């Protein structure tokens, strides 16, 4: 593993805030010590980002694109070692970690090109000699917060969008999975990012979040994580009216309509639901299956889930690794105990070193069960048999969350009805893909504010200035 630490104003630092252990969830053993920042370190990072902003803003979009593409190239060259770090610290199977590295590079490369297309527009004047236009400008220093479940993709998406837009960044990655973010920042540094443009700090999350968002130097904030923490950060951003982008909880519903093939859907659903041990904000989790198909779907899903091989993330035979922390084990145990009579697959911790939970299916669960109201964020799925489609839609929308959703059918009228009725920022029909580098990704309701990815991802870090010019004296 590379040496861990914070990166402030172009220099690596061990900070002054002590250290915490980094764990291997597949073995339960310690991997490293992660040094943390103190309050003075945070102030230095904020000051560095603020001081570097004017010159980075003035840097041509072409030059910024060069730096971003070079950084992406360096990450691609080091993809195997970065993927291995993700597998060690997160427990994600190595083949999934390799996909994460490739996807992160795609996000950087997309933002690099999109940064050259920050076009304003000309607006016809109302009288001769009046020239009206808009300009697209960067917000300023950005505070970015990334979670542990996608330790390279999420920091890459935030850094790339902000830097391409002309902003500087102070990034706080997750302390549980620090190496990927450190390697990403190292690649940007070697690619030619000037000192102060990109800073990374590790520390006590609540203290770091409050200071970064509460600082008058911070002009924008981007956060990916739980709805509860997102609400806290939004409240902290209010006194300074800091522009925020929030990608929060998901708990994605899936609709399997009467004309779908329940076995075929179940075959792919298990893989999608248990990817990264279910620790994905877009994981298909709440399956609304028509009553005529429900039992067949449950039987095949349970069969496939029971067949998944848990083990070492570096073993090619492994289908699913551990959950990331003991907290996730406790959450799985609590939700399963509350719905014990509905367990048809898994539902227990494996008796082995590390933090392994068997893929769990809770069948025909009512809305009053705890697992039907709390996002598991682990290897768990649940089903509901429905006959009244509109009632099922009301159930799916009742939580106030709306990040991703899925529909399986070939009936165009029914697909239109469901995609119109679902409250979600992204919906995939007959696939499990809801987020790409070139597409906007964001939630509605308590799943977030704003977008990442696509053109919208850069707009999150930009503002519009209107200029009216009257010619002559």
C-alpha cells in the first residue's frame, strides 16, 4: 500500500490529528494507520484552495482538459494496483474493483472534454446598440465529500467535474477506504495540477464537514452519502448560502410486470442486487412482482442467491465479498430478525474470519416491516406481490426517496405508466444501468439535490452571469 496522508497545497502531510486504523473486511485484520488532520490543517487546505482559484479559473479550458486526460491516463496505467487497494480495503471482488477503476477514468475523461463546452449565449437586445449575453463561470473553492462504497468513482466524479469547470477542491474521502483517493490525487498532482488546486484531507467526519461547509471560503459543496448526514450538511450550508449538490439514499424499487420472464429477471437481478455486497446507492432492492409471477421469481432468486460463493476478493471464484464494516453486519442482523418469518435465502453471518453476510431474500414483505422502510445498504433484497399496479406505485413512492428505479416489461403502455408514476431521478427499463459518465445522475425528494455526470455534472460547479452592454457613450 502507498503511504497514506493528506495532500495540502501541493504537499503530502501526516496532519496533526492523530490516526485511526484501516481494516481489511475480508479478514478483520488491520491494514494500516491513517493519519488525520487537525483544525489548523483544514484551515491551510481551505486557504490553499482559495489562493489557487484565481489562476486555475484563468487557466484555459484546453489546458485543464490536458491535465485531466493525463491524470486519467496515469490512473489507467496504475489500474491493477488501485483495484487491488479497493479490494483490500472495501472487500469488493477484484474484477468489480477493476471495473470501478475503468469507470472512474471514463468520468474524468468525459469531464475533461465537457469543460471546453461551457458556452454562454447571445440574447437579442430590445433596442439598437444593446448587446446582451450570458457567461458561464466557476463557483470557486468546492468542498467535496465521498463515501466508502465507491472509493474511486465518487471522488473522481467530484474532482473531475469541479476542476473541469474551473473550481478548486478540498476533498474529504472516506477514512475506511483511503488509498484509492490518495492514488487519484497523486495522479492529478503528477499530471500537472498546480499546488492548492486539489487538496485531500482525512479527519473526524462531523468536524471536517462542519468546518469545510461552514467556511466563507467555500463556494460550493458536493456530498454523496446518507440522507441523514446530507440533511445536516444542508443545514450547515444555509448560513453562508453555499451551493450544494447532494446524492443521498436510494433504496431502489423494481417493477416486474405481468409480461416479464420472472426467471430471466431473477437471474440478472441477483448479480445486480449483490454487486459490491449490495452496498450501492442504486442497488435494486425492493422488488414489486406481479402476483402471477411472484412465486417463480422468488424461487429462482433464492436459488441463485444461495449459490453465490462468498470469499477472498482476490479469488476469481468469489462471487461476493464481505460487507465493509461491522456496522453493516449489525444492520443486516437487525433487519433480518424483524422479518425472520419471511427469510427464504441467507439471513445469517457466515462463521469465518471477516465480515461476511449471506445474500438475503425476504419474500412477500409488507410495508410495515422495518426492512421495507429502512435502506439495508447490504446484501439484502425483498419482494412484494402485487395485483393493483397503482397501489404498488404508491408503496414504492411512500418513503420520499427517489434516486434510481427499474422496470422489466415489453408492454409500452405499462412501461410509460410506471416510469411516469415512479418518483426517481433515473429509471432503467429492462436493464440495471442507471449511471454513466455522459448521463445526469441525481435524486428527487430526500434522495438529493442536483446532478453529477453529463453536462449537468459540470453545471453543478458553475454559475451564470448576465451581461448587458450598451454601445457608445
